[in-house]
C-alpha cells in the first residue's frame, strides 16, 4: 500500500509557551493529513464513513516553531469494516512523532459496515 505525504510548517499557534508543538496539536495535524489523503474518496451516501476508534501517540522528539516536516500516512492492516493506520511526523529523515490508530467504517445507523469496494480499491493502491 502506498504512503501519502502531507507537508506542514509549525506556526506560533501550534506551540506552547516553550516554543515546541503542543502535544494535542499533533492529533489535529494527523487528522488534517488523513483528510488530505482521502480527499475525494469519502463515505458512500447515507454512511458516516471512517471514525477513530483507537489512537496512540509516541512522542519521540519535539518539533519547534518554524519547523517544516511531512506526515507520512499509510495503512498497516485492512479489515472488512476497519483499518489500522500509522502516521509518522518526519523532519530531515528523522521521525519525531508516531501516531497509530484504528478507524472503523460506520453506516448511517452508527454501526460498523463493510468498507465500500470503491474506497477499498483506493486504499489498497
């Protein structure tokens, strides 16, 4: 499966008083990276689509104000109604943060539903 890259630069609003990226901002940036990757490949009509079921963040080293980096997103494992993903925050070939998550595909009734074939084909590229 392919890896999607999302470039980002740390702004003042992303940092704490010490000038490093505030821990919760990594989750927001990871969400933006996933949305950019899935752009144009959203839920089938009437479905909610992917929702985060589980999320873990490993803070390896801090990113700072003005740092430019990429978020590399990839599918690690695919199930019928869910998938495991990994997102690495990389600056100058050094991993700073790793986000691992499980997302479930939900229908309009808020219950797990099989991932539509068209979306599966896109994700399995």
